[in-house]
C-alpha cells in the first residue's frame, strides 16, 4: 500500500476520494492525526498530514516515530513525503521541485530510532542511500508525466527549527554540500528505513534560503504563502501520477 505524507501547504489532497479515517494507537504515542484512507483514480492510498490537519505541530514537535509506525501498522510499504524547503543555489529558486538523494542531519533531541531501551538489541541500519531508489524513480516518472521539471538529485539539510536559518548557517550548509534546507527530513527518513519502508521525498522550494536571492536581508514570508499555493497544485498532479504508476 502507498502512503503520502503531506507537509506545509499539503494538509489535504483535493483529488482524494475519502473512504474512512482511522486513529492508530502506537507504542510511541499519537501520530500527527488520523490516517485518511481513500482512492485517487480508483487506486487506494493513505494520507497523513505531518503537521496535523490544522497545521498545529511545529517540526520539532512532530511525533515522527508514531507517524511512521502507524503507517507501517496499517500495511503501508511505500511512502512519498512532500516537504516545503528553501533553495540554496541560485538555480533553486521558488517553484523548483527537487527529488533528493541525500540528507544532512542537523537536528537534535528528536526521538530518532525504534532501537532503544535496555531490552532492545544494539541495531545499526545502512543509511548510505537514505532514500529508496524505486520510489525516487517512480516520483521522477510521475513528474515527467505531469509535465513538471525537477532536479533528479539533491542534498536535503534538515535543521531543528522552528526558527529559520542565519546567513552564516546557510553558507555552512552550502559548504557541506546541501542544495535544499528544511526541518522535517529527519528523523523521518531514518525511521522509514528502520521499518523497511520504501521512502522517497519531493522537495518543494518555496523560498530562497536566508541570505540568497530576494531573501538577502530578510525572509519574505508573504511570498512563501503565495508560492506554497502555486506549487502544491503542481505537486497534487504529480502525486496523482505517482498513485497510478504505483498501482500498475
């Protein structure tokens, strides 16, 4: 079964024919909200709003473990995550779509593994390739069918939040190799890997990162809102193709 995790600007799928909503209890507490089951073009899909359906959870407050566990518990095997991000290079301006292939993790204090506690064995996962290649390629194929341009690789720097970054921090991220910056990429990707989920992300650039482009001196928050609205219409079209390809 395929699941879609929606980030900022994607708290619901307009093209989802909802059949039921289900609250899933997990050993790790409550997920961001009930799982929404439904169909897109007659194909089953599960949707979860990462920040809650009222967008009430900040990135550092999200129960990532409960979210991924709830999806896995309901039989989900494949996940597409949608995340709003800032663009770092000049060619990653607002409206750019990125299907990242690597992650840098700058978060702290988040519950980031299922393997903890005195009774749990010490377990290491291979995180050389943090995203599932099968789902990445499926997302690219869907974007092609939707007629959308995208970057087929990128490095997603995950910051703690909820504040945005300083110019100096963004300069450091660029030196580290990051091309996009957000706040929710980790530990979500690692937890998905621990559960054996085939997980990929679509990064939607809604603004230049601090110190770049039109945000040279300050972030233009009003423009972020407008770009979110424009870009998520395009993302919904891509997701529709993702669902149809996945079902074939």
